[in-house]
C-alpha cells in the first residue's frame, strides 16, 4: 500500500465516497482534522487503489475495501501501537487476524448490524415530545448521560469517560450535532450525528436513561432529528444497532440492514503490532 499525499487525496476521497456509509469515520476525520494533521484523530492514509487504510494519530485503525487487502494493511501497521480497529466486519476482522491481534485484550469487541435509510422513506412515529438543541438542555444532566453512554456503549470505565466528558460535550455544542427529546418539560432521550456529509449522516450517541426505556423515546428522537437533516438536503442516513431493542426501534422508522460493523477497542493504551 502507498502512503496518500495531499495530491492523492481527491482520488482517495472518490474511493471512500463510492460507499460512504462504510467510510463515515475516515471522511469525517478528514473534514475535521485534515490529512496528516496533528490532532489525535487526524488520519494518515494508505491505499492500494481499491482498499483504504486510515490510522489516526492516536492509533485508531479504520479500514475499507475487500478482505484480501488485509495482509498489506497489516504490513503498514507493523511496529505501530493501535488502540482499535473499525470497519465492515469482513475487512476489519481480516485485518485483526493478519496483524496477529486475535488474542489481544479488548475492552470492547463487537460486531453490530449496520443499517441504511433513504430519508424519503423515513417513518416518524407518533408520540409525545419535541426536539431541542443540546445547548438548551441542562448541561450537568447531559454530561451524566454522556458518561453513562460511554460506559455502556464503548466499554469505558466511569473515570475514563468522566475525564473526557466535558471535552466531548463541548465538541457537540460547537458542531451543533446533537438533540434532546423533551416530554412534559423533561429531557428523556438524546440523539446525534457523529458525521455529517452533504448527502448522508451517521447517527450516533443515542441514549435513553434506563428508567425511561421501552417507551419509544429514542426512535422518536432519531426520527425527528433525521427530519431536520432531510430538510437540509441530506438524502440518506446510516447507523449501528447495539442490541435487539435498538434493531426494532430503527427498523420501525424505516432503516434496513445492509451488513455488519466491527468495533474493536483494545484495553489501556492499545497494543503494538508485531513487525
């Protein structure tokens, strides 16, 4: 695989944008931090002309392409410390095996169903509640929700999630990426877009406190936020479902399963790939 330069970037973006629902994380990081930037999530990129390997400064590996590209990707990763691997299951698991990381200790090791929706087929469920911007919700409560989400969805410790919670919340506020569903004056669910591109958004950060679950709040929050995206000209949305209840909720508003997504996060500060 060849390292991608700024001159190569338009060609690589074309590769990634051919199936954007499989490349939302690298495309989003490129837009936010730039190629070879200094921010922890800035991506370095390699390609063989078909598959694409992105590695952030902090060591998150994001892969797209066919599984037969995994050995070449593993050679690029040799000697590097990686914090995790994400991508469509076939290529992500192939890279995990090729890099010799099949037995590496992980705090999160999940294959989740991935869904896609054309927003002209969005179904908005009836029910109470309206959306407000995250900035209009109680900050202390939203900070607690974000910590709870990271512990539940990402396998973080409460201490680790709390340590970065304020920074994450500030990013959401700056990007205006998240919304809160209000029922009878009380926040009941949060939803957001991890990445927003002109034609597609990636839903993420969906959270309902445990004592408020099972009432349809999350699906209504997601649907109402997608209505806003549709009005802004976005045509599609993608997301991952973390369990049977989430699958039912997303199918109820029109999402259809298109594959499986691997999210593998190693313990501590990651692991070094043998070289």
